[in-house]
């Protein structure tokens, strides 16, 4: 069977497109979805974890730096989001103590202290993380 150059180019293009889609879909998306002030003067942060990695995570713990409106680190916060089931979106709510939501300019994913897929060893998850914010504060790594 003989393949023309245009057919070969089309096949390679389709393969690259599929690979790019797979790479995008195989991420663990951490989305800062919503802020809500509490009566106690705290900020409730609603996070969605969209796990499209192909693995369930038995452990997933993040260290976050909360920056004020001046861009100065106000506090560090460690949050445990586990478990994160495969092919699911999970909602987690975390309290940021003694902080009004309007006073937060940015949340930095400082470290991932624990990232262990079910029945496997710890891994470095920074490469598979995609960050999104739907709030007035940026979520960055």
C-alpha cells in the first residue's frame, strides 16, 4: 500500500491533535470556583477538583500562600483535598481564617505536600495540575 504525502501529513496532524487533546484532558484541574464571607469573619473558598488523570488519589494535600491586596503573603494554609476519585469532579470547601474574601488578591499553590494515587507510591503532581480561578483572586503556581 502506498501512502501519499498529503495523506501522511493528514495522519500526522490527526495524531498530534489527538495527543494534544489527551494531554489536556489528562490533567487534575484545581478550580477556585467561589468565595463567600462568613459571619465569623472568615473567607470560605469553594474548590472544584476535576480529576481526568486516569488515577484516583488516596492522598492530595496542598500548601497555599494567601496574598493580600498589596501582594504580600498574609498566611500559609494547608488543605487536604483527598480522596479524589478518578473521572469525577469533587467539591471541597476550605476556610481561610480571619480573612475577608475581598482582601485576597492571589492564592499561590506553594507546594503539593502529598500526592499519592490509589495503591501507588507518592508522585510529583505539579506536572499534571491545571489551575483555574473564577473569583477575583488569581490561583497560580
